[in-house]
């Protein structure tokens, strides 16, 4: 494997270790600060909305210029954003949680297209799934370490508001350390003048991206799984334990899913299976918090590796822009899903909302299968 894979993996490990110290406690912090489930849907949805259009522009810019400075800037922005959560505690308002979450998503939007393009260009085509699987495994192993640290911290010092404040401060250390490996990343040579002139993205890819948006429109944030745990009267410690199990499954299946992707001829079918796993996760969560969270971890391992790998098969010269378009579709789907589950849970109840979303996910899995069956000429098959 190219050294870029390992450098990006180290950065992702440290970034997610930092993020997963903070993100599991954000829904809890929001409820402490007086936010409702509708407010949380707004925080999660609006943070995605503010970053969506940046994905296309940052991807296009990474093709026309150099991707590496954008990648570094994106990770730095996300690191800085985490300090804003402290302001919410000090000022007793969830506004700075919204601001910090939005800024973090902006950082992700700026860095992701160029990073994924360099990752896909750093390996042979037949090893794309494995490359993304390794990167995803390192990323989620960092998440596992971060969530285990939260679990230990709550066990040692108690799950109090003071603990939450100290965890956020601690999380800043790996967030800034994560930037260092990026300076050693080697960006593959490209004809930048050609990339500026040539629009090498096919119409099929735009159709694919739109269908991706539709099919992931029920993939709402893990924050609502955490709220299921809270609604079940589980403690901070018990919810953190569930989050550890979620990240453990997510980590263990990253590389196997990547290898599965590389070995399967009809790669579209894997995405139908992915959506069925999402449906099972949603229905299970409405009955048992732990089973639902475990299945959601499995879904994320499938969706993250398979989705990003599919993009690389189009062979476009503007690969960063392609990943930007893909990210735009995914982020808008997440925005829609978060707002939908927020509204449903506010006006009906959280458990029934999960069941409704589960049924919709099954229908979308069938829709994806029919889509791929009617596109036999697609480069994806």
C-alpha cells in the first residue's frame, strides 16, 4: 500500500479519536442546554446544509490547484471548531454547539474531496476497496479509542456536566496533532492545465449521485440513536458503552467490506444490501438500543467503503470534483434525513419514527436494486 494510505489513516485515526470524545456527548450536552429533539434535528441538519455546496467547490478547486493545502486547511478548521463547544457550556446556550458543528462540517467539506481523490489515485484500481477499507478502519479505530476513553472517563469521574467540559478540552489535543502527518503526503502528478479546461464527468455519474441522494435520504445521524438510549432511561455510561460497540463493529468490518467490494463483480448489489442493513438497524433500535447501534455500525462500514469506492470506478480526470459531487449528494441526504426524523419524533414519538424510517429504507433498497438492474451499461457493473 502507498504511504499516502497510512499517512491519511494516521490523520483520520487522531481526528476521529478527538471527534468521538466529543460527538457522543453532544446530544446529551444539547439536552442539558435545553434543546428539544426538533432543535437537535436542526443542529444536525443545518450543520450539513451549510457545508453542502462547499463540497462541489472545494472538489473543483482541488482539481484546478493543489489538493494538499485544502486538505490541511480542512482538518485545521475542524480542530478549531471543537473549542466552540466550551463556549456553549460557559454561556449556557446551545448556539455555539450549532456554530461549532457547522464549522466542523465545513472543514470536512473542504478536505474530503481532495483526500478521497488522492487516496483513490494512490493505488491500483483493483485495490480501491482495500485502500478505502484500511482508511476507514483507521478512522473508526480512532473513534473506538475516543469512545472507550469517554467510557473510562465517565466510570472514573462520573457522568456530570463538569466531565463533559473536561472531555471537550482533552479532545483538542489529538485534533491538532492530526494535522502533522498531512505535511508528508505526496500528491500524485496531474496535468493541472488540462484539469482546468476539461469537464470529464459523465452524465451517468450525475444520475448516480442523484440516486445516491434518494437512497440515503433515511440515513439520519447517530445522534438520534443516542437519544433512543436516553429515552430508554439509560445512563451516560450505558449510552457510551453502546457507542463503543457501534465503533467496534464499524472498525472490524472496514477491511473485510473493502475486500468484498474488490472481489464482487456486480458492485451495485452490495449497496442494496447496505440499505437493507440500515433498515434492520432502524427497526432494531426502536426495540433495543444496543442491537440497533450494533447494526448501525455494520451499515456505516458498508456504506462508507462501498460508496466512496464506487465513485472511483468512473475514471474521471476531475476526480476531486466527482468526490465533491458525491459528498454533496450524501450530505444533502443526511440533511433531509435529520430534519425528517427530527420532525417525526417531535410530532409523533422517537420509537415510531425509527419504525417508519425502517420501512422507507427497505423501499429504497428495492429502488436501488431496480436502478442498477436497468443500468447494465454503467461503468459500475
